[in-house]
């Protein structure tokens, strides 16, 4: 059921290039974003119930934005799954550092 939902969601997204993630590879960035949101919650401030959702959205949007920005990048690896996943993880790393900087424990006033 979740795989069908993710495949339906990926068909709604515009296909930016041949290097965008294929629908069968989308569950991995979703899973990495969820797990990363849990880990990132330790390093960002507490916003109540929004902390997890905000961290997940930032990580996932970072992954999709980096996939779009680096669509012409050619690396010596599998261009079907490995290269888009590497680019997505780089985007998630950048967005995680941005979230730590923006919502650091000392910056949040609740």
C-alpha cells in the first residue's frame, strides 16, 4: 500500500531529467528522510509536534532540490539508482546543516 502511494506521488511530480529518481527508488529517500528527521531532532530545538514534520520536510525538499540542481552531473557510477541517491543524500546533508543552524537548540524560543 505504501509503495503504491509513493509511486502515485512520484507520478505527480514533474520528471526533471533522466537522472531524477525512478519511482521504484523513491522509498529510500523517504525512509532516509524519516530516519534523518529522528536524528536531526536531537540537534535542533524543540518545537513541539512540529519538530519531526519540519525536519522531515527540510530533508526531503533538500533531496529533491539537489536532484533537480545536479541533473546534468555525470559521475562514474550507476546512473539509474546510485547517482541520484548520492545526489539526494548530499542535498539532505546540506539541508540538515541548514536546519541545525536555523533551529539550533539555543535559537528556538518556545
